[in-house]
């Protein structure tokens, strides 16, 4: 029997179990997500791999924050709020065959929030997206001036963003970046 750091954990089809498994994972663990839609916000701890059954099959329907040295593959991520963003100091994280969705939440000051946010609050570096799909922001506000971005890469005086790679990705019907 291997150590906890090299185990593959298969989350049951119950949404609470899937979300709890991801949030409670430890570095070196792989969380396998079955087909289905699982609602809840997740923070992928540093060093964790999250693997789904396919970018159109396994859906984490909530905000996703990721750490360093993570691998996220074969999943759909996001919801009406921002789908995915880096945690503090995230680095060396890879997304492979991931569908990113977001925007469209009504009743909030910014109903057209970005699908993918890189930087903004926290510095990050060496983040890779391979064969991913970034869906069109489904914002409910027809005024495109209210943040209608599919991808926001934001660097500030105390937030630095370096070495972000998009390889073989598709961005669908982007109003702007």
C-alpha cells in the first residue's frame, strides 16, 4: 500500500464528496472525478492532480482557485461567476483538455465577470493551458464595458504575471481579452 502522497482517490458521484475530496487533497494525490455535474467552489491545493472523465463529461460548477504544481485535466470548470483563477504565488500548474466557462450571473454589480482570471490579486508564473477551450462569456449585461472579458491577465505594482502559455487552445467568440 502506497503512502497518502501517491494515492489516487476516486470521488463518489455525490457532489459534496467530489468538492470535499478536492478541497481536502494533499500534495502528490490525484483526485479522479466521475462523469456528472458537481456544484461547489474548490481550491485545488498545491501539488494535487484533478482528473475528470472528459471536458464535456465532468463539470465542477463553481469558482476554482488553484495552487502551485497542480495538474488539471479532462474537466469542465466554472459557473456564472469567474471560473478559474490562481491562488497566491501559484506556479508550474498545467491545464490539459479543460473547458472553462463563466460570466452571466445576474443581480450582481459585474454580471459579465471574466471566464479566466490570471494575476489580479496574486502573482503567478509558469501556468500552461494545452488543448483547452475558453467559452464565450455568457454575461447578461449588453453593455460590453462592464468587464466582458473571456480572459483577464492583470498585473499590478505588487502582482506580477510571468510565463503564461496557451498552446492548441480555442477561445470561442471572445468579445475582448
